[in-house]
């Protein structure tokens, strides 16, 4: 819901900006002494027209995206869509300024694009499912190695305890990985959730934090649970 509100507000602000550019094109140059020195009436008008089209396009882009994302895309793709749009918008503004200045500030382009690309890479990495490896005497689950003798209990549930604070790890939308504080349980728990849709796989280790995990594919959650349940019952 928050993403949709951000998109909608961003779109409305850009549409208002486009209206003022169309109403007074030359003001875009008057606001910048540097551009004013370089501009002729013709180049200023071309700059304003290009800027108006860019701002108008992205204003409509984000408003339409707010509706599309609310129906078809999950949180990861929504944020990737948002950051990609911001990069394109910033580069479009730089291109508009090129009409007057005649050059492209490559350092500014790098400053704009590199942080956004880094953020997008973190989002993609964080949303990847944690690998599962079931070996003869241990299992690699939720990013840690768990010897079978440490597993005291495993079960499936359709609900989650209250999750109040992320102590470390990654959290976005339905994806939560790392150590979190649960108020209802009164202790820290380790999460490896890829969806808020049940079932949820609870694994308790002796003397260590409770692990709760699931996968986007419910069948995979059930398959891992059944494999570990059988191993625990046989140990």
C-alpha cells in the first residue's frame, strides 16, 4: 500500500511540475544563471519543450504504474520499477540540459546511476531464496548449518508470531531474513520468509533461537519439512 501511495504522489507532483513548465517555459532557464548565460530564446524554448514532455511522461508513468503494480507485481518488482524510473527520469533531465550546454556531465550521470544500481542489486540479492542442502548429518537451512542432533522439534503452522523489530538482516514486503524480535514470544527468532502465505515451517534448535521459514512455492516448503521430519524421527 505504501508503494502505491509513493508512486501516486510522485506522479501528481510531476504532473503539477509539467503544468508550470508549459505555462512559463522560459522560467526553467531563468531559475539557473548558468543556463541563462548559455541560452538563446530558441534553445531555451527547445529545452523547456523537451523538459515538459519528459516530466509529463514520467508523471503519467508513475500514476499508471501505481495501478498496475497494485494488481500484478510484488514488492521487489515494484521497487525495481520505481528505481529504474528514477534513473531514466534523472538521465532525461541531463539530456534536456545538453540542449543548452552542449555537453553531458558524465560524472553527474555516474553519481546518479551507481547508487541506484547498487540499491537494485541489494534488492535482487535479498529477495533470492536461501539454498537448502540436506546432508547425512546436517542441513544447511536459512543460511546456517544445523546438525541433526541440535533439532529438538519441527512443525508446520498457518500463522506467524508478532514480528516487531529487525535486529539484523533483510526485510522487504513478504521477504524477511535474519534475526527479528518477537513480542508475543518474548525472544529473538531467526526468519527466512519468502512469503506471508502459509504454511510456515518452525524448527527449534536446542539452546538456540527458533527458526521460522517458508518458500514462495508451498510445495517446496512441504517437501523440505517432510524430509527433515523423517530424519528427525529416525535419529
